[in-house]
């Protein structure tokens, strides 16, 4: 955590004081993202939140959402109502990639804390300006990457940070998918294709451990026999001071969910995590016993790891305590810049 981030959050405590007890009033803006219903369920199930309403200007998307029981009883709000209501300190933005930065910037400009879907657009200067405005206004900013609160992935990061794995030689991640035609059309709007859409989940955890890579090399290509222009096969290679990392992503893998993986490979140990598998599991090797782990190879099965619950618990903790989020503004900037470098949207 950067010192300036902590001090900014600490100085915001009076503005957050009203949220230290009771439920946090939150509005949902947009219903288009594939995570929308999962986020809404997590919010409505949480004792920390009161979902005040939903803003969806698109008539077709609203009609579709109204058929879903999760939206039952919620108030439908206009954009102006959502942004001007002073009793709503938090807005959750669930929109298309191309609308994320314009919508998120309006939330910050309105003085509200923001949870925003991923990937958060491909305009680096505008993204950076949005995050810096949130920092200047002492507003919480959280992007929606799904492995931040995964017990297996966090166990691997903990082992690396505690030195149990020795020298960290490699980090490897795979976030494959098996996309249908509508989703392929969405991802085809961007040079990075599937890697831009999904690679940030891996990059988020990678830069949390290793920081900003010195160099990024990537190849994103259209390799399938499907007759569209989606770059559906991609790999990125990251150079750090003493570690190398690899991200692979294809939109054309049958059974892709159980294959998604995150690995940390060290001189004294290795963690391999299958976060999306059913059940999620880890395979661990250590030269000697460390913590609750024995020496040698061991396989561990994890309980179900529900998405989104951890994100909103973390937001509630920060809102009610007046303390910073565990992942800082600088982390969000490094994550998104690295994703754009890997996707070929910016150079460096």
C-alpha cells in the first residue's frame, strides 16, 4: 500500500462516517455485462448492502432484466437519479467494455465510490484520468477481477510472499474460454481479442505479487476455422527483474473452465491452482514443511469459491472503517496498463 493512498483514505474518514453502521445504499448501473446477475445476487444476499435501484437506459436490456426474478422489487432509476441521489454512496457499473470508462468517470465525477466491471476499456489516458480523479476525491475504486478473493490463488501468493517457495522463477496463468458467436463478436471489437477480455484475471494476481513488468511481449492471432475476425488465440510473456511470467488464452477450448489455472514456480516449491475447476483444487510441492503444508507433493481440494462475495465484503469493510482497499489505486493502474500492453493496445 502506497503511503499517499493510505493518507488519502484516512483523510476521507469523515465523508464515510455515515456508512459505519447500517446497510450501505448501492445502485446498479447497467445490466449488459455477463457478471451482472452474479453481482446483484451477491449484493442482495449481503447484510452489508441495500440495493436501492437499477439504471438501464437501453429499453431492450431493461426488458430482458425485468424478466429475471433477481430484479424483482427493485426501483428502475434514470442516470440523473442514480448520480444525483446523495443517499447512495456506491455505484456498481455493469456495462459493456466500450461504455466502462465514460460511465465510471461519471460516477467518480458525481462523488460516488465505484465498483466497475472488467476489462475497463482500452483508452489508457482516460482510464488513468478516471483513477487519478478517484484518488484526488478520496473515492474508493475497485475493478471486478474474479480471483482476488479465491482461497487457492491467495494461498499461492501467501506462500510466495513468505519465502516458502524460494526464488520465484516463473508465474504462469491460463484463462481459456469456449465462446459462442455473440461473445466472439464483442471480443472482436478489440485488437487483443480474448486475451484482452479475460487475461486481466491472471495479470491482476501476477502484478499484485511482482509489480510492473519491465518488458511485455505478446502475440494475439486469429487461428480458428471460424469465419470472423476475432483474435482468438493469444500468449503474453512478461519480464520482471528476477522472474518470468507467461499468460496464455484461447477462446476455443472445449472444457475450458476446469482447465483455467494459476501457477507460481519457485526454487523451493511450487503451487498449481485450478480456481475454476469443480471442485477447485491445488497441487503443492515444498522441499520442507512450511505452515500447514508437508514436504513433497500434496493435493488439496478446496470448498466452493463463490465469485463476487469477497469483492463486496472488502468494499463494505473499507466504507465502514474509512480505511483503504487492500488493492490500491496504483495497483489498479499497473494492472490495467499491463493488460493493455499485453493486448497490444499500448506499447512498452
